[in-house]
């Protein structure tokens, strides 16, 4: 290649690679009137190539970062899933985030976001009521057909048979009359102050304006009764068929519903004793409050001062009393049996044996329920030094004295039903536990019959205890929630159907409508990353005019490009130098053959 062809080529490369870099490196951003933008900003005009900053803008900088806070309507969405037996539903919060919340408990299980079908009922209150303390409870039928008791009304004066006890009125007839056919009716005031009309007298000749039409009657008492304070009154009918109430009997213990109240007492033994021949007797009070003496122990060695006399087995000391060391001699010989006995008296010395004497006690059970086990403990205590057997029977009796045998078990796991028998050592006690499941609502008490070991068929009773129909509930959490401050609470039902609130979670962002408030999040939207290209004109005083596209790849990329261009120029300069030198010498080197060719 001739030098004439190489020089234009070098001029072209020099104009493309070197002139723009040299010209751009000469001026700083401020010298070109530009501003420096950060990486999160873009340029409103074109980017300038400066010597100090690679983000030099010919116009002004524009921020590309925006923050968008979304706002949505808090509501349940139509998406469901299962979590154990819970059906969960997706909930959209106000910040457009979503969470899964327990939506419905599935009694028959959950599958694919839906409750498995089970028994289906209409959720409603039923017309069944009961008392729980001072609360009236109403039975509720759940959609799964299960039944639950809920507190319905609080009774200030107490609750009975599913109704509040009123503040109270005197139950009595009022002086208001009306006719119902041939019946004369009289207005009656109940204890809750409500009134009703009751058939009062049948009028053989008819009834008019609340009165029987006149007729002849027999003067006599009728079989109608009422109470006036502590008086039991009976209706008296005159010969003209009119009647009046007359005091008939005074009731010492008060009157109720036309009958004298019978005084009742808790049957029990008193700690009073007396002797009747060889029998030891104990004072006993019956349920009608009468007091009597009953045989409780036969004294084999006599009774004195309400106590059985002890049994002595004396060893005679002859005519010699015991000495100061409780020793005695008989016929000149030391009586060994006396010397080591400490019961010497004027009769001599001997061993003391007290007879077997057993007493019994029984515990009173607490409040119980129908179809639940009632338990009591019967204890036999031997107050004598000799042991013996005690025969016994234990019953649970209602207030009408209907009794059922109880099953008893001692500490050795021996079980007794009817006619139990235990051995009680001297000066020891023996306890047995007796159980029975009551089947009806009523007041009950425990009855213990026993005999033997110095006793002859005594009977003892525990105090009365109540057995009610209220069945315990299943202890469980209910699907009811509330907030107390930042505490999320769930309703809990215990085994006695009482309902309380228990804290289950502390909400860090607050609690609302029984749910923890979710944390607020902010979403920042950035523009997609771009490669900014700046187009620079290439040209000037030379005859060549064109365009040069400079890609803004960062300061390091520009430095590498400049170094590469410098290396290329150095190589070109070396080639030109060698070409020029070879042409002038034309005698050696790689240009010799070309020089020779040019000569010819």
C-alpha cells in the first residue's frame, strides 16, 4: 500500500476516535454550563461529555423515584381455604394487602375450602329454660343441631324452675267475683303478684253478676282451706249458701297453701348418753324434731354413768396390797404378773381390757347432678381396746325416704354392697368410700346402719345435699371475639356452662372488632433500568462531517475505551514510521522488494 493511501485512512481513524475524546476531556461539566444529576435522576435535555462527571446534564435534573400508597376497601373476598376444621376466607385490608382469617368452624370437618355437610338445623332459640344461679338460661339450637344454654335474664330475687322469683305478694283470694257458666269464679293473687280467675263455687241454680242465684244449702264446713298469717282457715257455708272463712287451726310453725308447716330437723345423734340396764343409750333427734333415747351398745360388764364398764383380769395379791413399786407377794412368793403391771389397786393387780366400742360418722356430699357420681366417706372408730367386726349398710335416700344401696370400697380395694362387714382394731379407725349415681332431681342425704362391736343397730344420717338436673357443659373456646385495649380476647365456656373472656393475643398494631389490625406497608415504584445514549456531532474544521454515538456505560467503561483508542493510535503511528523509513532507505527490511519493484 502506498503512502498516499495510508495517510487518508489515518486521518479518518483519528477523526473518529481521538478528536471526540480529546475535545470532551478538555472541558468540565461546569465549564460547559451543565449540572450534575444523581443516579435516581434523569436529564431534561441531553447528556454532556465532561472531564469530571459522567452524568452532566445540559438542562435540569428530574427525579425518577415515586412512592405510591394504595388504598382499598376493607372487605372479605370470594376466596376460601381450609385450616384444620376451620373454613378460612381471604380478607382485603385498607392498604390492599390480604390475609386469611378464620371464617367458620366446620363441625364435620373442612375440605377444599368448604365445610363438609353434616346435620343441618335452623339456628334459633328454643322455648326451653333453666336456672343457673340467679340467671335464667334459654336453650339455643346451633346450625349443626347441637344445643347450648345461654344466659338470658338475671333475676334479682333468685331463679326457680326457669323463672325469676318475683319481689313477692301474698298468695290469696281477692274480693272480686265473676260468672263462667254456672261457676262462680273468684280472682286469685299469686305470689308473683299476677292474678287469675279460678272456679270458686258451682251454682246449682245458676250464676249471675258474680253471685250464685239464691238457693237452700246445708250449713257446714267445706273442704276448702287457706292461710291467714299463722292461722289455717276453713270455709264455712251458711244455709243461704253464703260462706265465710273462719280460723280453724293455729300453726305454731307457720301456714302455707292452706296447711300448717311441719317443723323439720336434721336427724342426728347428740353427744348425750345414759344407761338402761346393761344398755348404753344415746340421745337421738328425728326429722320431726322429736327426741328419744336409743340403745347403741350392750355392756357385757355393766353400764354406769352412760359408759360401759371395763373388763379387768386380776391377779390376786392375797391380803397384801401393792407396794410402792407396784409389786406384791402372795404366800411369800413374788407374783411376777403383778410386778410388771401398773394397775394395782385395792383389789390387787391385773391387766386392763376395755371392750370393743365403735362409733360411726359420715360426710355430707356437696352439690351434685343427675347421672354424676356422688361420693361419701363413712368412718368407724373403735374407742375400746379390743378389736371386733362391724356390720353395716350405706344408703342414699331422697326427701321422701326412698333409699338406694351404695357401693363401698375400703383402702384395701375390698368392695362391699349390701351387708358389708369390716374389722376395726382397738383404738383404731376404719374408713370406707361409698358411691352412687343419682337418677332424679331431689334433696338427698346419706343413711348408715351398723351393729356389732358393742353396738346394737344404731342409724346415723348425713346432712341434706341437692341433686339438680343441670348437666355440665363441654369446656371449650367459642367462636366469639372482642378487643380490650390491644388485647384480643375469645369467649370461653367452662364445664359448668359459665362463660368468660380470655386473652389469646396481644396486637402490636392495635385491635378492632375482635381482630388484630395489620401493619401498614408502603410500596415504592421505580422506573425500569435503561441505557441512556447521547448522540454527539463529529466534525469541525476538517473536510469530513459525520455523527458519533457515545454510549454512557459509566466512568470505567469510558476510561477503557480511551486507553484502547490510544493503543490503536500508537500501533498506527509505528506502522507509518516504519513505512516512511523503509521508503527512504529502500535497501533493507521488509520494504526492499517493494522498493525494487518501484524502480522497474
